C-alpha cells in the first residue's frame, strides 16, 4: 500500500502537467479554417454580379504579376483580360506564396483556371484572396 501511495504521489503531478499542457495546446493551436464549398461556377466576366458569394470563377490567366515592392508582396492573377482591364483578379499575398512549389505567376500564366473562394470587390474589380494552392484548379 505504501508503494502504491508513493507511486501515486509521482504519477498524479505528471498527469496534471500533461493534462494542463493538452488544454493549453488545444486553445493555442487552431487549424486554418477551410472555406465552404463554392455555391456557383461562373466566368471571370460574371464575377461582378456575385460579390459576397462563394464561387468558383473560371477563365484564362491573361496577365500575372508578382509585385514585391508593394506592401504585402502580392501576386495578381488577372483572368479574362490583362491588367488594367481585367474583369477578375485572384490575389495571393506574400505570406502565402511559399505554399506554391512553382511561383504562381509562372505556373498559371496563359492557362485556364478556376479560382474558389468568396468574391470581394477591390477598387472596382472583383477578386478572390487565394490562401492555398488547392483553391486554384488548372484545366
């Protein structure tokens, strides 16, 4: 009985520390939320009519630019027509660029793609912020 109490005196604090660490980690680690599935599939030219909606926007990447001199180091993929007359833009911020093995402006230029996400309006042009490569499907 003494042996059991002695072992319990060592085991209980260790278990308490493990449980506390698990509780702290469960509060600190939050997996990246995934976007809901797109509600519709539309062309780049129709994106302006669907601002605020989850969509899959499809078209040819007519121009693509990585602009490291701008804050946030964005990459712009312009569908439908080249910048500055593009009907739709996908933007990849610098923090997310490392997720692509090939730079996005090289990988997708002149390719037909579909971009998934929530359409937002930025300076009169509909856009989707792309955080992960799986948001871009290349045809």
